[in-house]
C-alpha cells in the first residue's frame, strides 16, 4: 500500500483490532517489535531495537 498516513497509530491499531475477523494488524504501536528481519538483494539484514 502506498501513501497511507496514520495520524494516530495507537488509536488505529486499537480500532482495527476490534473488527470481526482481524487476527493481527501489524502496526506494532502498542507493543513495539524488538527484531526486524529485512530481506535485501544482499540477503537478510537483522535490525534490533
């Protein structure tokens, strides 16, 4: 998706999680990710917070 601007990530994540059928949102506003595995042309790059 391009051009999506989320003004309030916490509120957005909370609202979407209330929709029936939503398993996870993936915004990570309430509980920040500690690890990111990023696929690059040179291989996988590991990012840690």
